[in-house]
C-alpha cells in the first residue's frame, strides 16, 4: 500500500474510534466525564492531523 492509502485507512480507523468512544460515553452515562472528554479531544486532534496528512499527500501528487 502507498502512503495515501495508509493515511486514508488510519483516518477511517480513527473515525471509528471516535464513534465507538461516543457510543460508550452515552451507554455508560459518562457524557461530559473528564476522562472521556480528554480521550475524545485526543482522537479529534489525531483526526485533524490525519486529514491534513491525506490532504498533503493528495496535493503532492496532483501538484
């Protein structure tokens, strides 16, 4: 696999992790809990970085 495909797969996995964490937060009535909020913030920050990486790779390929 090339770098773009790896970045896209990582982005998809991270999005799934975000969805699963939110589902868990609601299931356990922990919405707003500091521990979960920090974990969610970290996943969102990681997602922002992954999107930037995908965008950078696409721009490099298409000039």
